[in-house]
C-alpha cells in the first residue's frame, strides 16, 4: 500500500506542477477578466479532481486486489 500512496503522491505533485505552469502562463499572457475567470475555474476543477483521486484511492480495497494476483 505504501508503494501505491507513493505513486499517487508523485502523480499529484506532477499534476499540480503542470497545473501551476498553466495558471502562470494564463496570468502572464492573457488579458482581461476572462483570463481570471478561467484560472479560477481551472483551479477549482483541479482541486476537486485531486480530492476525488485521493478519496477514490483510499476506498480501493488493495489487500483484496493483491490477493487476486498473489
């Protein structure tokens, strides 16, 4: 299970680094209120998806899955 959590954390770190790069580029190169609205929507969706990934990962019965392959 520790390996799974490690992989999930590495995925989330990469996910948020790419999300941060996108937000930085949008704030730097986009103009107007539409850019601010889009950034806010993107950040909200990114947070919701990351939370969903954590919750769904925690709900998986990993011992049962490992017993199938063992």
